[in-house]
């Protein structure tokens, strides 16, 4: 495919670092943009994607959301989930991330995240992408397309609030919440969101969950009642002591929380990857035949690791990727071909998923004057059940990271079909 050829041979496109810094500064990062620009967060070169890849990605996103609405799926999933996941405010959750590897046959789903970071950072990067010739200029993001993304994000939060509080309700205050937010790797994006909300007349503040107070029938922060919490926590089910006020207010429906534990249970639970790749189980749930074909085609075969399959899984390990069911950010995940027998045995101490390996595609970039092959993951950012942005992450190593020279978030340039 042309995209593969360009990903291997085209090094003449690069981002305008000066423009990127100015864009970040205008977004609220004045005085900080120089630091994050050199922290391995942004790749200099974009990624090329065949135009035919978007259709199956959108088809998969739609199929997954339809499955999550099937009564039998809801009953089975929520019965096995913590109490916080059974709180239903009528909302969908905001800014989900569907992560893919690009195989020779097209995109293949690796996992789903419900608090996907990087959307606004990728928008800034896309707006700063340079052009080497007139032929590629139409592929680049315009200022208008970046504003459209920002509008879609704000509209998504407003829709979440309206679903929970009624169409006449006005979203006035938002708290962007994470543990010790200023120490988080993507704190810069919190600042971008803070300014974006304020530019649309919504008061926004970044906070640690310990600062929140539950009283007077609501959730409060420094004397201000919070209407909506944009949740960036990795305590997906609100189980820790630090989130007690948020947990109590959410359970009492006294604050709108997005993304929320229910969304994580329905979408991001890695057990669903085993379901989505199992034709028989999907049919038993009553999934439509068209959706069964989509899911089993685009989701690599997966199964929950169990002792009864110990010897078979060890024998097949070189073709499998093992990831903990409750993990995130690729922590404690292993390629089977790297596992010794001793390490393999530890996978039975906590719940794990075994998924057929779909090797990531590659992007050749120039680093320090030398050509380097980097692995490529594709992320579809989803708001209100539709894809609003495609972005990539370039890296070396077993799993995605932001430590690879020349790697980081990368703009996706979608080629005409």
C-alpha cells in the first residue's frame, strides 16, 4: 500500500516546532511549551494511513457500542462489576480511545480506554505539521479542522451534562481531576482543557480528588459547587480513600462524572476482548450478524488465562500477548516470546488476558541524522460514539511509551482512497 511505502521512505515532512510552541502557548501553556516540546511527547514526523482504514474503524466503534446496549450484556457485565459501575446517570462517558495495530489486512483492535489522553495535544501537533510540497498540503489539518475538534469536545461535555440533568440545564463549572495533577505526564493537556472550557464560558479548574468536598447535597471545590468532573483518574471504579468525596457524590447523583465507572465496565474491561473475538458467545448474546462479522474480523482472538489452559498457553505463548485484566498503560504486559517458564507461571497469580499478537506496523524516522524504525499504534478518539480524531504513537520496545528518541504522539495523514 502507498501508506506503507511513505511510512518507510518519506522523511521530508516534519512539524514546525516554533508553530507548535506558539500554539501550545496560546492554548494556555505560555512558559511551559518549551519544556514539553522536548520531553519525548511529540514525534517530528507524521504517520501515513490508507484512506480505506477509517471505514472499518468507524464500523467497529459502532458495533462495540451496540453490544454494550444489549440487555444480556449489561446484566452479565454489571453483575461482575463493583457497585460504582451500577450508577447510571444516563451518560455515555467522554473521549474514549480505541487503540489499533495496522496489519496487512487492515486495523486490528488492541484495547479500549475510557479516559484516553492526548486529544488536544494531538490537535496542536496537527495544526503545526509542515508541508514539503503542494501534493500533500490537502492532507494537513487546517485551523478550521482543529477548531471543529475543539467544538466537538466541548459539545460532548455539554451533551453529557444535558443527558444527566436535562436539556435545559446549563453547564457552568468543571473540575479536571487527577491524582497530584501537576506531576502527571499529561498535565499540559489538563491546562489546555482548562482554557478551552473557559473560552466557551465554562468555569474550569484542575484539582486533586483530595481537594473535593461533599456537602450540602453537592460536590464542592474551594467554595464553588462543581457541576461536572472530567475524570482523568486511573482509579477507574473510585475505590481509593483519596476519592471518597467524589465516590459519595457520584453514588448520590450529586455531580456528573465523565468518564465514569460504568463506561469503564462496559467498554474498557479487557474481558470483553475475549467476548468480541468469540463468534459463538456473541451469537448467544443476540448480537446482530453484521456486528458479529465486524467484531470477529477486527478483534484479534483472545481468552482469559485460566489454569486449565496452562500447558496449551505456554506452548502457544510465542504467538500471544499477555496483559493484566485490571492494568493500564501497558503495565505488567508481556509478549509471550519474551516469557520464561518462571515468569509465565506468575500470570496465574492475578487475572490475565491472552491475545493473539498483531505486530504493530512501522514508521521510519530520522533521528540525529540516522534513520530509525519505530513501532506504530493508532488511536481513534471517540466522542458521543463517533470518531472525532485519529492520532498515532511512535515508540520502540515492547509497549507504547514516551521515552523513545524521535517518538511520541504523531499526526496521522489519511491518504485519499
